[in-house]
C-alpha cells in the first residue's frame, strides 16, 4: 500500500508519498509526471513512514538551511539507469549546477554508455523533486530546460539556494515551457 500527505511550501503544495517504509515521491502541484512512479492508488496517511523526517528536511530547506539528504529515508522507484542518474543529482552541491552532458559523461565513465538525452529523460522523471535536486541541471549552453515543475519554480529554487543565474536563459521553445 502507498500513502500520501501534503506539505505547504513557498513553491506551492507538495504531495509526498511513502511506500510504507520510506519516502518514494515528492511532487509539486501540477508537476509533469505527478505520481507516475506509484503503481497504485495513494491512501491519505499523514504519519506514514518517512513523512516526519521529510517534513523536518523541508522545514529546514525552506528556512534557508542545507539539510542532508541522508536525513530522510528515500526509496525512489525507477529503472537502474534512472537510479544512477538520480544518484548523480544527489551529488550536485547546494548553490551549484550541472549539465545533462556532464552527468552523461560521468555515467559513461562508470557504465560504458549514456547520452545527454537519456539523462534528460531520467532527470524529468525524478519522483523526488527538490530533495533529489533535478532543478540544479541545465543545458550545456545555459538553457533552463527540463524542469517538470516549471521554470518559475526552478528560478525560485535557484534564488533560494544562491545560484548565480546570470549566464542562464529561458529557451524560446521546448519542453520546459
């Protein structure tokens, strides 16, 4: 059985999900692929496993702290490749950015192959938005592409984390719009 709760945040209502042992989802309201990794209907339970730790993490994060991801029991559901990409996202420090290409290159060195396009697909399907920081990934040319939660929220998170967004730009077309 899978459980959910909600969290009021400065970027809107967040839906959080638990598989009964750990947090398996955190989606922004209206986010693309919202709830897609949960294989069955969610049942409301504000005290499900992992929710108290997640709330404490989110409280700290939105208060301007930099809480450790290890403080929350996480169990994102995805393919082996997606899991590998999500582990790379966790390694991106607060206030810093990575590109799809740099993540693909790191995965090539570990796994033998990966493309920026495949990395983009895995980043876009990240089921633990904010805590697994997919918002910290941009195009190699500085394009703010690929945030399923929307570009306004991505920019808010950048500002909140102290990212220097001076060399970044909004794409004229694409999936991020």
